[in-house]
């Protein structure tokens, strides 16, 4: 056993305590560091309510699908831009008309690009417009 003075013991205990705190903080951190400009993403789901579409800007991986959920009390028709042609992202055609409580997905988004979307019934209501960046 090693004998040390009370002040040395307190210093050693303080050092060990500090090291444990640093270790605990390091273990609790996420592996991914936040990006300098946060990406607008919440998974691959866009929810529509009386307040509009949320999120309005989404980033998804190449090959994924986006789910649209209508939690509003009225129907919406979600299509890609431009209105009324809907030609930017033909994969959106599978969403179409969403009655209240309906959920539908786009087809697989297989081209790297940004697709605007809107409600065909209310194409100029900005809260029902947005974009999906496929990367």
C-alpha cells in the first residue's frame, strides 16, 4: 500500500473524478457531429395538417421513398412541381389524392435532384409547398 499525505490524496481523487467526468461526457456524445448548417430532414415522412405540410424541406437518400400523411380534415392532392404539369418528379404521381387519414408513398426516388411539391387543389398556398432533395 502506498501512503500519501491528505492533500496528495485529495489531489489524486480530484484528478480521478475529473477523468471520470470527461469519460462519461465522451460516452454520452453522439457519433455524428452536427453539420454547420443543419439539414432540413425528419426522416422520410411529410405530414399534412391544417397548418400545412411539415417538414416543407426534406433531404432523402437516393433510392428511398417519401411517405405523405394527411392528418388534416380535408383532402389534399400532393404532386411534384410545376403546377399543373407535375413533371419534375414523376415518382410523386403515386401519392396523388389523400383523403383525411390517408397515407401514401412516392415511388423510389432514383435520380439525384431537388423536387418541388405542392397541393394540386391549393397550388399557391405556400404552407402546402416544399422541396425534397434526393442525394
